[in-house]
C-alpha cells in the first residue's frame, strides 16, 4: 500500500536532531513562551523576508486572531474563496463578519482576481486569498485592488511555506499572513501549531498580547484575549525542520515534475505552475471527469488518495443557514473532478512511477 502521506519517514531522517531538541526543552523545565519560541519566530520571519512572526496554537487561530486584530467584526464583509479548507472562512464568521465568496481561477485554483472588484461594497474590510495546494494567488492585482478600496489583505499561506510570488516568499506580501504547522503541512510540527506574520510593528504587538489573554505584562490585561500559544516543544521541533524546508520543497517539486512527465499523454489534467510562481506542491492535485472511479481504481491497486475538498465551503451543512446564497461555477465543478495523489518529500521515485502507471492504466482503459 502506498500511503497518501507518511510523516514517520521524515522523522526517521532527522530523528537524532528532533530527539535532542525535545530533550533540550524537557531539561529546561520551561514550556510556554520561552527562548525556543522567540528564536523560531525570528528565524521564520527571516526565512520569509518579513519583520515579525507570532506563534499561535494553530492555523485556524492565526486566521481568527488576524481578522480580530484588524478590528473586523459585526456588519463587516470579507472577500474570500469557497474552494479552501473550512477554517479560512470560519475565521470571518467567528468574528461576526460576513464572508463574500469569489470563484477561483480554473488553472491555479486560487481566487479569480477578475471577479473581486464586483463584490466590493461599503462594508468590505478585507480580502483573504488562499495560496492553495502550494501555488500562490496572483498577489499584485489583489494588492492593487486592496489599496484602491482601502482594504486589508490577509494571506492564508497554510499550504504554501516557501512558495514564491515574483521572487518574493508568500506570507511577506499582504498586511498580514497566516500559517498552519499541522503535522502534514510543508513545515509541520508534531502537534498543533501556527503563526501570524506581518511587517506592521503595532499589529504584531497587539497579536502578541491577544494570544496571551490580552496581557502586556504578567497579570495585567489591556483587553480580552485568548490562550493561543505555540509551545516550546513544538517551537524547538519547528526550528529543526525549518532548516530542511527548502530541500524538502525542492524534492516535492522533483516529484511533481516526475508525475507531470509520466501523466503527459493521459486523460488527466495535471497542475499548472504560472510563470510568476514558485509552486511548493503541498498537494499534487489532478483532475479527471470520472474522479470517483479513478480513486476507487487506485485504492484497489494499493494507492491511497484524498480529495481537497469534496464539498466547497458555501455548500457545507454548517454554512447552509448562514444565508450565503451564491453560484460559483468553477468551484462547484472542480470539486467533482479533483483528486490529490500521494505527495510528500520522502515518497520514492519508484512509488511515483507506480502511482503514475496505475493512473495511466485507469484513464486509458
Ligand atoms: C491547514 C489549513 C488551515 C488550518 O490550519 P490548522 O493548523 O489545521 O488549524 C487553514 N487554511 C488552510 C488553507 C489550510 O490548509
């Protein structure tokens, strides 16, 4: 059986370094808001070419706190996509604001920049583009529109650690950016973790308090915050893994290239990398008209796949009584056709070849 993802292989490559890092924290007796987090925040910000990173509990919290810290709430609207992981949109709703959905570009599966402006109203406060699957959204037009209408841009970079837009790392372009370090992400912790990235000093300060009960100083509280911190053990693990991120992203790109070559003359549509983009292939997503049959065929042949995502957010049960009625033709169609093949740095060439062969067999026969 070829797994969809296997983080154990990665652990075994770097076991000694990880074990040492964890032990260092255990021996220190300091587990929350210490030196490991401080160093990781500096190292991660530097890696992205941004000023500040603020470690939080998860990618979902990063999004929720970013929306909140920008003062977005009841009566406000935020433009985003429906073709994403649900917590992009939950962050808006949990703050009392209304999500306004824009369809996606059929090549990159990221927000269709030509459909943003028509959705802007007096209530619009922000745009949340998602760098989905590891491919950046088209940031220049997004930043232009935002500037013209006085809106914030919150990048959801949870699937795009190290991806680049016109030579710049994603997460360093918008007013604020959110990362998830869920274990299977390109940079993953061994538990829940996330970060918010910004160049804005004031916003960074506010977020640092917000994740820690609104506290500037122990037992003094300036506003009502939350408990959402990236703990020292996870920070120490992330510091080790950050050093491998570029190498592992390159390996993902190599695997994608192999898949692309093997699948060239088949009935499947393979991922696109725009000339302005550096794709980091968090997921390798193909499209096929008979997706469900293809997935079953692969499973019968020992290959596990997944669908990201089978139901767009605006059609999720949780969103039905929110009154967000909208037609998103591209989003709705591709959710029926997409299939994510196994993709992780420690997948072998032989495995990639086997997967591609089975896909080929299925789509030709
Ligand atoms: C993973 C992910 C999140 C949520 O991150 P968690 O750390 O799991 O809370 C948000 N948005 C996108 C696009 C994601 O892929």
